[in-house]
């Protein structure tokens, strides 16, 4: 297949550049920037679109820069390091508006995307893949051109300094062939750092538990070591069961793969905006769906709301309930999938939704349409599933506000907060 030369128009969901051919399908090209004129090898051809590989940038666009990571060209972990930061924010704004228009049928101008206070060194949790070969161990991220290949990473510029220090020390002390870790051809290693400076390691994919005591004794600062089963539940731990985590006024324990936002400072900006969109909640009945550790639920309760927090993570709900009891906040917590609990907890004045990337279950939409609250605030990590859900909710709700938050600089991921009012 012949190579072609194209000019990149924009960045699409996933981070690829998009070029429009006058007499052919659109072409998606990774690691390109708007305005780039690029020679492309077509690697995947379809009737309506094609995927290409950039061979040579013949004329760089105005937003192109040198990536800050030395392995960026080979590593598949990031998608936008080759763009200056203002161009990254514009790309994410366009991704949100395109999804809402194209998939949700919502005409919207490109929303504001609030910048992250830190463009690098912001992640408090990061996951590496370790693979054992006959000739040794390689550990890092999956490759860009070949996702089956592991690209060795000595230091990730997105991670907090303490995590990079932990990664360096862990590799120096896991022994030849990583024998101090569980056996197995491939492991997933999640490093996490709490706001109080405590460090933990969660291991997935091991056949047993290796030599945890050696790691805890030899890796400086490592406080907790967890083994995680295929469902993400903690199967076993050594050291301390929890890391002490503090967000705002709240202190709680995190362990294993339990979820808290990876970008602390940007997450605070998002939470402030969410609370602003909730308005005066005093005396109102509020349902906080997918509430996790109940951080938002507690803030709403302290503001005078009567809150029900719902999440399927029983450990997180236990921690949230204990925190509410200790503070005397008017918050009740339910450990159940939202689609099961919502029907019995409605009606409400305000419902918050913060689902995983797959969006909300259809039963959640049906419950909200049957007993619509006055308002809904939806926090999304995937504009496509957000658009799908908003299209279904449009039977009873109208969009009143939309804003993006860049919790993941250098990647194509973006958080979106939308506010809905009952028609």
C-alpha cells in the first residue's frame, strides 16, 4: 500500500491525530499534532476510515513540542506528551463537545477544561507490568506499536517523586529474576503513595506470595504489601493493612487497588466545582451514587443535606460509615450496586453520579426517569459513555452546565462534570 502525505486537523478521543483526505477516508495517526504535515504509512484500511503510522513529520504544527519522557516514542502509556499544554486542553475540550454532539445529540460549544496545577509528577498511584523471560525480567508499560511488548521504564515523569523513588528501590531489591515477588510469567505491580507519605505495593497475577518480609525490610519506606486476586479483592497482605490517607478534612485507610483520584490537586478543583453545582443542599435529600469512601457524601452532609451514599465496594462503604458515625454527619451508606439500591432510595432532590468508565447501568437511567429528582450532577471519566447516558436521560432532563477537568495531563483522558435539571 502506498504511503500518503496528510495534514492533521485535530485530536480525537484516544489521542490520535485526524486527517481528512479530499478523495478518501479519514485517517487516524497516533503521535501527531494539529497542523502537522506528515508522511503516513497506512496500516489498517476500511471503507470509511484508515489508521496510519507516522513515518516523517515534513512540517510540524505550531503546537508540537519535544516530549519530556525519553521512552515516549516507544511507550503506550501516554498519548499527548508531544503537544504543548494549551493544545492538550483544547484537544480535550473538543473531545468532550464532539462526543456530546455526535453521540448524545446535544448541541454544545466546546467547554472550558480546567488545567491541572501540575502537568508532571502528579500521579499518586501507578501500575507497571513485570514480565519474566528466560534471559531476565523486563518491567514497565505496554508498547505503542506493539502492545504485547513491555517497554522498560526506569522513571515515569507522571508519577510523584516518592513513587519513582519506590520504583527504583523496589527494582534494586527484588532479587535476580524478581524472586522476592510472587512467581508467575507476568505480574501487575501497583505502587501507591498516600498524602501522609506512606507507601504500598499491590501485586496481581502471582501464583503465591514470594518473600514479602524481605521486601518490607529492604525497600525503604514500603509500609504495606498486598496480593490482589483476579477480581481486584485483597487476597493477602504483609506489613500494615492500610495506608493512612487524608483528603481535605477527612482521614481514612486505603489498601490494594481501592480507588481515590490519582491527581490530588486537580481533584480538589473538580470537587469544589461539583459542590458549587449542587447549590444549597441544606435540608435536601441527596443520593450520592458510586460514592466510594464517601468523601463527597460527608461534605454534603456537613452542608446540611440528608445523604445516602451508595457503592458496591463493601470495604469503602464500611470506611465511609465509620467516618460518618465518628463525625455525627447525617449520612447513611449502602453497600450495593447502584442499579439495585436506587429504586428503593428514590425519590430525592439531588442525585450525584460518578460511575466507572463504562457509564451507568441502564436500570439506573430507568429509575431516574421514573422518579426524576430536581437535578442531577454527573461526573464522568469517558465522554462517549457520558454522551450515551445523557441521550437516554434527555427524556426528563436538560443540560444546564458542562465543564472538563484535566486530571490526567499528557494523556487523552479527561473528566467531565455536567449538571442536569428536571424538565
